[in-house]
């Protein structure tokens, strides 16, 4: 009886292919239940620039800043060193804002300014401006609230108010109690 030679090359090739299929299937199966990577929670840090809040058709506000820290998705943030902030009304610059720090919400277009805050009416013949330490802008109602003591400057005159609320949709200003005096010309 004659012995047959085994086809070692064929056996080794088939074993190599089976091992490769086993390894590839193992890698694929191992990655099926892997949880997704967490969202980067560090946020975005920016140095010097401009941040803008835009409505569908017109601008709402823009702030030039020295530094900014935005959330990872860019919907909220804190902007420091605002020297040239503009609030727009009907698409045109209306208020000039400077502030130590401003917290922004790009979804609602609301912002809160804190620290040394100055709000000046652009194009105002009387050159009126307000100084305070807290300003809240509600874009939905178009209201600017200064709930802390606020100082109205006009020329050499200064009046102190407990609070000031400006409603831009009705063009009304509500002043809290007044402290100070001014000369009224007839």
C-alpha cells in the first residue's frame, strides 16, 4: 500500500485564511458595543476677535473682545475685555457697549454684561450714556435692564438711578428712584 502525500501547502493556506477571518471577525465584533467618545467638555478659548449674534435676517449684537471662552458646542460663552460692543436695532447700530465681561447665549441672543459697564446711545445729540455694573439684554422682548445702581451722563450732568429698564420695542424708559440733581433749562 502506497502512502499518499498530504497537500501541506493547501492545508497551511486554508489555515492562514481561517486565522485571518477569525482575527478580522474578532476585531469587528469587539468594536460593536464600544460607547462613543465623550463630547469635548473643554470648550474653546479664543484670544482677540469679534463674536456676533445674528437673527435670521439681521444682526442682533457684536462684541470685540480681548479673550473669550466658549462652550464646546459654541452656544454659550464668556467674553472678557469688551471695548467695542454694538447692539443693533432693525439691523442698524443703536447702542455702544463696553464691559469687563459679558456672558452670551447664541441661541436666544441674550447677554449679561458685568463689571464696569458703559452703555451709550449711538448718534445721540445729547451724548447720553449709562454707567453701571450689571446689564441684562433680553433679545426676545428687546429689553435692556440695569437692576443695579446706574448713572446717566449727559454733558456735565450726572443722575443716579436705583435701576433703569429700557424697552426698545415700545421706546419706553423706566427709571427707578432718582438720586442727584440737574439744571433744567427753560
